[in-house]
């Protein structure tokens, strides 16, 4: 029990995300995700920023943030299978990642106060 809430995953979206990464995500899908992020900020708005992806799912928007110039991306999800999907995506598209990228991927719960406190003032952009 964390913060007074009992957390129980009753459906693993991660299973769907892993299938999506394995069978659907290609460079066209990545380009569409980048264009989606550019609806919120111009391309220069990502340069050298830290991007926090809360509930990262497949990791697609985290990858896109790196490709748009973020210097550091922090991706987390409560579902361990989503973390597996994000790590798979990172590996699958390692050939298009810049040499100087920094990407942390881990299991975490946004309702965990200690996690939120550890992230405080670290993110320029928070995406959920």
C-alpha cells in the first residue's frame, strides 16, 4: 500500500505495448509521434531539455523526445511489462538514437510521493 492507495494492476497494457513495438512501430510511426509532440512545442522547445514521461507505455514519445533534441529523458510506468516494451523499443531503434542521449527507464508509480519528490525540479517537460 502506497500513500493510502492499494495498487493492483488488473490489466497489463504492457502486453499490448510489447506487441505494438514488435509488430507495428517503424520509422513512420516514430515520425508521427514526433509530429504529435510538435503540436505542443516547436522543435527548438525540446532542445537540451529534460523530458519526463509518466506512464510511458511503449516508450514511443520518450524516443521521439530524444530525437527532437531532449538531452535527458526519464520514462516510467507502473506496469513492468510496459517497461519491457520501452526497453525493447530503445534496443530496436538504437541505430537512430544520437550518440549523446541519456534515457532512464524504470518501473514507478506516479502516486508514490517519494518518486515524485525525487523528480521535483528535474523535468523541463512532463508528458503523461
